[in-house]
C-alpha cells in the first residue's frame, strides 16, 4: 500500500467512517460532458459514519476501464468535493475554465455547480468542519 492509499485509510479510520464502492455499470462518457464518448465504469460510493450515510456516483477513468482497475479509497477521497464553490454558473465557469456560449452551456455549468455544492454539503454534514479540513489534505 502506497503513502497516498495509507493517508486515505488513516483518514477513514480516524473518522470512524466505512466506505463501500459498488460498481453499478458502464457508461459512454462522463455526465454533463457531451464531448466525452469514452467508456467509464460507474460506481456508487456509500460513506457511513455515526449513523449517517452519504452516497454518490463515482466514475473511473477510461484508462482504468481498459485496465480493469477498480477505484481505491484514495481515488475517491482525492476526487470528491472538499471545498465550497460558487453556485453562480458564470462565477463557477470563470473559476474552472468552462466556456458559456449558449443556453445549453449555461445549463450544463449550472448543473455541475449544483452537483459540486450538493456533494460538498453532504460531506460537510457527514464529517463536520474539523474532519473536512483534514480531508482537504488528501489530494
């Protein structure tokens, strides 16, 4: 086990959090990315702590799909939303380099911003501010 994976395991142990990663299928492209037509494994991640549960979809990379690699706890914890991002689609687009050139672009960026906020708030509810600060260290 490498140091990255060890840091994820240590965080989960300290937080007394259980993680399940369940494969739910294969998709052609990431959600909200009309340009991506590559295959990705889709998973459902379930985090359980102190009687609370938070679950969300997680998508592996195309390379992982080709190589049959399943995500690790580190893969998941490094990718989840650990920061509160702006909900305004224009501000979100500026911060993350999205281009909004039409109403479809605006709606896509709005959905992404809302999904990021929803995941952040769910994780904050599960872990609290102190553990969220520690989770931010897993990159």
